[in-house]
C-alpha cells in the first residue's frame, strides 16, 4: 500500500498508530469518563467532528504562515484558531441545530483543548498532508479514538459490576485495560508494508 | 493588612510546595496530564527533559498569568492563558532543538503538546489567576517538581526494564534480556497503572495504620 | 432445610441451578487438555514437559499467593489457575526459556485475572494476556520454533529451555524449523494438509495436532461444557474470509483449508475463544463474536507483520464482547423495541 494513499492514511491513524493506544493522546477524557456506552459514542462523534474542523484549520493556517514566512508562530496560531473555531461552531450549532448541539455541545469546549486535537494538527503539518489527505487523517484518527473510547466504555460497564474490587473503579485498572488493548492492537503492526 | 498576608504566607510556602509534589502529585495521583507523560517516558533522559520543560512552562506561565490577573478581563481569560502558554512552549521547543538535537528528535511533536497539558492550563485558570505571583509560582514549582518526579519514576522503570540500561549505561551485564514491551506503548500503560496501584495500596495501608492508632488513643 | 422448621428460608434467584458447577466444567476442560499435552511431550520431548510443568506450577502458586494477600478464600479448587498455566504452555513454542514462560504465567494470573477481581470478572482471557505480554516482551524467543520428533528429545533439553533467569538464551538450537505459517508467508511453501492435520510440524507446543484438538473439543462440546456456536462461527468465518481472498488470487493467498489447519486457529477457537467469562452470552452475540475473531485472524495473518493472528483476534473479540452483548440482547417479551438513540 502506498503510504500516501488515503486508505493507508485512514487505517494508519485509526488502527496501526491509534492516537490513544500507541500515542497516549487524549487519555484524560477516557480515564475520567464513567462507563457509559451512550456517552462514549457521543464523545467519539464530537471528537471526530472537532478533528475534522482542526484539520481544515491547520491546512489554512499552514498556507497562511508559509505565505507570510512565520512558521515559528505555528503552535500559537494552531491553539488559538482551533479553540476559536470550535467555539464558533458551538455557537453556530446552538443556533441552527439545537438537537445536534444537545448531543455534542457539552463536550465541545472540553475537547477543544484535548491533546489529541492539537496533535492531529501538528502531525498533519509534520507529514505535509494535502487538504484531502488531512481530512482522511482526521477521520481516521477520530474513528480510532471513538473505537477505543467505545470499547473501554463497554468494558467499564462490565468492570463496574458489584463484586469487582475497588481497583476496578480506579484509573489504574483503566490503564491496565488500555495496556492490554494496546497489546491486542499490536497485532495490526506492519499492515500495509 | 500586609502583615496579615505575610504571616499567612509564611507557613504556606513549604506546605504548598510539598502539597504539589506529593499529596496532589499531578502525574501519579491525580493522573492528569498523562498524555505527554506516557508517550515519551521510555527513557530517563527523555522523561527528565520533558519534566523540566513542563516545569519551566508551568512556573513562568503561572507567574505571568498572576502578574496580569488584574488587567485581563474574565471573558478572554482562556485565550490569554493559551497564548501565554503557547508562547512559552514555543520558546522551550526552540531551545531544546538548539541544545540537544538528539533529544529533540526523540521527543518530536510531544514538546509542543505541553500546551494542552491539563495541569498547566488548570493551574493558570484555577490558581494563578486568583493569587499572588510569589504564591502561584511556588505552588507551580511544587506541582512541576512533582510532575517531573512522576515522569522520572515512569521513565526510569521503563528504561531499566525495557533496555537494561540506565541513562545509556548498561546495568545488568551484556547478556541481560530486555523486556522489549516496556519500551513499547503497552509498557507505558502497565508501568503507570502499576505505580498508581502501588501508591493507592500504600496510602490505604498508612491510612489504616493511622486510623488504628487514633482508635487506640481514643480507647 | 434449616434446623428450625419454623424459620422460612428466603433466597433470591436463581433458584434452579444447572448441574454444572465451575469445578465440573474446569476439571473436564483439564481432562480434555491432557491428551493434547501428552502428544506435545511426545513430539517435543522433555523440554515441552518442563515448559508445561513450569507454567502450571507458577500459575497455581501465584494464584494461591494472590488469594492469601487479598485475604480471599483459596480458589485453587476450581482448577482455573492450572488450566491457565496448561493453556499458556500449549500456546508457547516448545523451546521457550522457562523463566520467560514463568513471567508470562505471573502476568496471566495477576494482570489477566486477579486485578479484575478473580475468575468470572476478568475482561480478557488470562492466558492470552500473558501470551500477548510474552510476545511483546520477548519477540525473538517466542518466534523460534523447533522441529518435532528430534532425536534425543527425551534425554536432553533444548538449548534455550534452561536459560538463566533474566538473561538471554546462549544460543539457539541447530534444529530450529519454521512453522507452516512462516513457510507459507515468507517462502510460499505450503505444508501438506495431512501433515498439518496430524500435527507433525513445527509450531507452538500444543497447537500442531488438529486431529487431536478437534477430538478433545468434540468431547467438550458433546458434554456441553463449551458452546458449539463459538468454535463453529470462528472457524466458519475464517474459512469464508480466506476463501474470498483465495478466489481473488490463489497464487498469493493460501487456501482456506490451509488457513484452517495451520497455526493455532483450531486450538484458539475451541479452547481460548470459547471461555465463558470473556465471550458474549447471547446466541446471536456468539455468532457475531466468533465471526469477528475468524475474520480478524485471517486479516492479521495475511496483511500484518505478525505471523499468527489468533491471539490478537481473540483479545480484540474479548474487548468488544460486552458491546456485542448489549447490542444483541433479546427483546423482553411484549416490550416495544426502543428506538436506538445515540
């Protein structure tokens, strides 16, 4: 598989180099999250949505900074533009689509400063992806993030059953579970080479 | 007025520092800001660099935020804080690149990700924007040192087990079989999980002991 | 029931218990594994025997220590620790250094089971947790196989078996041999089906003889100790997935029969995937679960850098089984289907 092909970019971000399991990005929400499948699905959708926005912003910022020769301002611009864009989108959603806002809204401000989002923008510029490739990367990363979030939520619903030791409700077990998942995802290492 | 705050601040100092370092240790106990923690803690040097970088950003951003706290209107708090932190991180990023290109390559994007470390923004928003420069910088140093300590705990264990070396020097002789998994992502999860378990076990034990002593005293 | 006839004994459901206790099930699984272990010792000699003894002992000892430390009643009586050890040995290569196998056993029992709260609450199959840990920690040793029926296998250990703890093996044996999967993947040499079926090939200690595993599995299924749906769906799905690729390009991809009989697919489908604790409970869920495992196994074997995908596939299946369960829950009789709202 060509490493520039959209399928590879998508799969790479989703499975082989999963943001959560191999790069530890955006762990805070899933450690803090109480086990609930519905919340996880919504959260995953929101993250994917914000990632797409961030990807578009990153492409625009990169173009602008390259034009102005101000590449060293990239980080500051990313942070501000992404936070601003997410807030704009939130206001827009509130006005135009209250239903969607009800589903995703509460997580939006929280996610705007999530490390996975900024990392997406940074990796995208590091790999010099085009606009379309960036979108594939964002969708893949979002899908992978949601996948892990949903799996962990499902497992936590089981782990929170009465009878499980106190450890079962702590962050430590979440981490161990993530570690085992990360071991399992190693099965996909080397796909596409 | 000033004497009152001074006397209040004096016993505050060491307790504040220690509180941030151990009791509310950000990396291990609150388990916050782990995103950058785990990814680059596969060696001691990486962990140290990352910890010091975070410490610097944390302390300076706290001081600056605290200095500016009466000039910045509440509505633009978040954005101002983000800009301050991002500026400092950019400085650190460029500095590490100049000092040690090797470490810079190993840490990669993760230095820049210090921006979104929950601890730094949380500290700026929750503490520094409400207290004096001295106090917030002191508290930030405690938190930052604690964070560095936690990173070193992780990086040390992962490097020793994962490569059989400590800071590049072989520890167990040539034929030691390294546990490759410890340097890989799953190892990061396992080691952090293990530390958290150990700490909660230790705290529960000491908690029980002190409770037992109190009961005896009451009897 | 009670000593005082005037006291009414009240109990919560379930009131009717099946005849199978954990102990009966586990001891039968144990008996079903013994012939496989015996055949492994015949193929690979005393190294295999030492491996089996080590993992089983370490698992049992760890379990009893864990019970003591957490001040719980000893759970050794349910044989689950012994089975974990036995299965772990059967899924490792016969020449595995014993200390590495012991590390894997400790991880199996501590991380895979005790941390979750013991048998019945573990989210992942403990055997596979230990195995995956070994695969990630010691990748070279775990992929060095030995040819079966070597001369002198009953009188001397393989060179790697007796490695000093925490050191790497001095030298790998001269008689190492690639497994059928490796031969197929790297050299495009397909091993004959007869050989695969009988099990006289290189491979993990207990995975080689498909005939024997199927026989033992059939016994467990006939006595309803494992649910037939899971092995059936796993193997069926692996066969179909492999058939699709084979039909597309028979030169490049192995035949579906090869997929089925090479490697540890059959052992995994019968003894590892069907673990009651970590698999779905609804009939439909079992089909979905098995189907997923079979599909992922073939995908990992064909497209990733790993030779064998069964272990990873079953772990992933374990991970999603709570979700499969909650999605395939049968409707309560008379209740309206709630609209799926996300």
